[in-house]
C-alpha cells in the first residue's frame, strides 16, 4: 500500500452531521458572548484592585496628588509607577505627566528582536517598558539605553501584558523625552544590588518565586566582579552576593526543586562571607540531600552546619529527622527482602545475571502499573530469547511517588532514563490535582514528592522533519549561575572519572583527570552531562494525533474556552469529540500515524543508546501512550508475539482504580477506557500490519534505522544458551 493510500486511509472519519456540529459550535459561542454582554454598567466600567481600591473609567482621573508639584518647561509634572496605576489605571494615558526613572535592567537575551527594560522610579518601584518602534532617532539612541542611565517617558500609559507583567507599551518613540547618560559607579552597583535583593525578598514572601529568582539573579549581575573605584565596598558586595545565592537556594526549597539547591549553596560557600552564611549553605544542602534520598551526603552537610552553628535548633531537628528516615528505610528494606532467597544461575538459559534475588522488589509503593518487562519470550530469525530483566520498565506517571519510591528508583532499580509521553501542560494539571488531593486529605501538600528532584527534565520538540532536545534542564528553569555551576561540576566529574584497568583490583584506581576538558557547548560536553545525569525526556505523544481527530470549528470553540480560562470545559470538549468518540484502538492508530517524529526520536536517539538504560516508559496511567510504544518495541524490534504483547497489556487492568473510572465518566469517556482488554492492543497491531506489513516496517517508515533496531535488540534481548532447557 502506498503512502498516499495510507494517508487517505488514516484520515479521520468523523461520521458526524457537520452542519449540526457547526450549529452547536455557533450556539456555544453565542452563549459566551451573551454572558459577556449581560454584565452590568458598574461591572463594565469600574476596576477593582486587589487591595480594594477602585477606579471608575466613567470619571476623569484624580490628579489632586500633583496640585503642588511644579511642571517642567514643557508643562509636564512628575508621576510614579504607583500613581500611574492607581490614578489612571490601565490603558489611560496620563497627559501632562512624565515618568522619570533609572534603567535598572535591560533584557539582552532578546534585545535584537524585542527591546525591553525595567525602570525604577523615585520611590524605588520597578516597571517594565517594551518598545514597539524600531527607529529611535531623533528622540534618543539605542546605545544610550543602558543600565544606570535615566529615561523620561511623556504621557505614560499603564499596561498589563499577556504574561501578566505590568508596565508600559511604547508604541511611538516620540513619547520618550530623552535618555540621560550617567556613569555607573561602584556605589550604584551596591545600591542596585541591594535594591534587587530586597525586591527579591518581598517577592519571595509573596510566593512569586520566578520573579524573586529574577531579582536575585539581577542583583548578582551588579555585585559580582571587582570594585576598583572603592575597594572598601568589595566585602559588602560579597556579603550581599552570598545572601542572594542563599536566598536562591531558599526559593528552590520552597519550590521543592531539591536538585537545584546545591548549586547556589556552593556559590555562597565559594564567596566564604562568614560562618553564619556557610552554616546556612550547608544546612540547606543537607535539607535538599535528605529529600533526594542522598542520606550520606545529607549527614555530612548537616554535621558541617552544626559545627559552624552549635546549638542551632533547626539543624539539630534536621539531623534527628535524617536519623528517623534512615531508620524507617532500613526497617522497610528488611521487610522487603525478608522472604528473598538467593539462587545461583537464575534464568541462566537466557544469559541473565547470576545470583539474582528471586523475590527482589518488582513494584513501587505509590506508583501504579510499574512493572519490569523482563522475561517476556521473543524470537528473532529462529533464535529464541527473552527480554533481559531490570533494563526495561513500563509505568504510570511518577507524580504519585513517595519518597521511598524515589529511593527505590535509584537503588535497587538504578533507573537512568524516564520517557514521559505527556506534554508539560498535562503534567502541570496532574501535579495540581495531586496537590489538591493532598490538601483535601492531609490539610496541605507538603508531602508531595516531585520525581524530577532526582531526574533532570529535557523537553523534546518534534516536527515532521526533525526532533530536537533542549540543552537546559528542567525546561529552561535553571538560572545562568546555576547552569554554569552544574556544567562545571558534571564535566569535571566526568573528566576525573575513576578508571581501573581490567587486571587491577578495585583498590588500585587511577584518579588523574585528563589534561583538557570538553569545549563548552559541544556535543561532547552535552553527552557527558547527560551521561552523568538521571534524565526524564518529555515527549508529547498525543497532541498532534488528538488534533487530527477533531473538526476545526470545534477547535475554535476550545481555544475560546481556553482564553476564558474555562480549562475543564475545554478539556471535556476535546475528549468528547476525539477519544470518547473513536475509542482506544482508533486513537492508538492515530498516534502511530501522526506522531512518527516522536516515535523516531524515542527509538533512534534514546532506546538505542545503551548508557540510557535502565529505562522506564511512562504516561498518565501507563496504558495508552505507553501501550503503543511498548507494543511497537516488543513486536517491531524484539520479536515478541502479538499474544505475548497482549498478555502484558492486560496487566494494566489492575491499575485502573474506582477513582479513575469515576474520573473517566466525568470526562465523558465510555467503559472501554476503564479497561485494558487484549482485543484493544491486538486490533492496533493488526491495523499496523494491514497498512505497513509489520510493526518493524512501520518503524522503518517512521524513520527508525535498521542499525538502531539492531542495537536495541542487542541491549534488551537475552539469547537462549545452547543446551538450555
């Protein structure tokens, strides 16, 4: 069958009355418009601030605050950010006024395509200014727009941007009264550094963590470096910089991003601002290591902290907590292995490791549907074998994991890579759901454990032509200072990697690093970083296939609902007119047809690389998206029979809880989505074979090379030994 035929065949057959659909969509849009039009006059014209103050757009602005202010030669009176917002509110120009302030921050990252600065007024309040006209002459020169210089804006207008940032849109540069050059002195560096640090503290108290991090990072831009004019300010700058790094660590703790705590603490220690700062750095590292299950490192850091701050109750309490956790883990391990016995040459027919624990742990405490694919029998070119144990797992999502589960993922499972087949929006929604559930049952969400605390997240964006990985971890969440230290530590660790010759004993190690390290930003460096990290690849295996099943006019309604923040209604509409309408098998086929770039990436760039193993394939439940990838892997690469693939698939049935069934009903999903019958995956494989000839042929059509499939087979398939029973 030609590609054209397959493409035509894979086109969704909606089987609906499209005229009726359009009418229903129009009716829904009219309902939304009616709700908008039924607002009262007060609701339309009165804006209410969070603090209770109001502005009535039907009345002229209250300018009495400027009655005693002197106007300049052009007739403009000064105004601050707060006065502009509270007296004129949004989108009303303050004619006859000018806002004058210092340029406190300049966005150099996107300057060439989107020019923006932050301006601090006479009250110390900052606001963003975005320029929308490229030509600055004759009003000022772009070279003059530098941090520390003074900018003047005539008839300013307050604006709220789509990202909820507040400030001004400069539509025409003629509204700029000028930019006054000013030499940036050491005193100004200290002043700007302190201002940004204090601003970060306020934002941290308000739980605006992203903005707080931005303020601390900006403060460090001013405070780091040499103070040549006034060397006596150097020590004050060091103290402020150390405080900023420690505050960044505090933000990461508040965000529960434990793997990002160590880096700023190390920077604070490098400054060595004093025993109090150093004690805080060791204490916060100890907290983070406890949460990551690194108990030995946690004990070392906390003991250093208590040595610098004897009698500190918080440090003592954390040491006690560490001891309690270690004791509980030890008891749990004893119970887990109580019935385990060692049997030599276990599974020796298939070349598996000897002396395996017969009843070693095969599941996790809180994570549903986690299981080892090892032991599944397969056949390639007449050679019988089986999937090697402890290399390939499938699972539901890990946001339900307990702290003990994370420890088990590290040891004994030793998981190095998770393939999360969801997008960030879906993951974020699930996190919120889990936290709300914890708040309802436990009173707060403090017990929530983020598995990304021990796995660096790499988002993968795929197109019909290629798939690319972002280098920055945790979806670009690292600050520049943190990423720089992470790079330095990982590359140094890899360069100084302990090596031993085959003939030497474990005590005869060579620890000398090579004379050169990989060049920054090279593929070699990226490979070293990823090899020394536990990584979760986020690969969206649903969006393109879902959109292929829904009519464009319904998508329009979905986008409108999303814009109105009616997320649940939008989600229900998408599900109702895609998954709920076509059923599991048709959705699986749509994934295979429309997500080929993602399939190619998973097989070609992750599963075929031996250093990535052990690997877990996961999605929300570990049933649908995971089922598709596992079925293609087992059938198309490993030579597993369709019946054996189905036998593995049906095991997911036990993970479908009553709560999940109720949620499926609420979302409009039929009973077929609350089950995992063998017929679902068998029908999927049958359709793939009808269209492509075999699952292997499908993978080749998706761009997976024969070499990659051979590498995967060599890694995960154990061949039966001659003479085996």
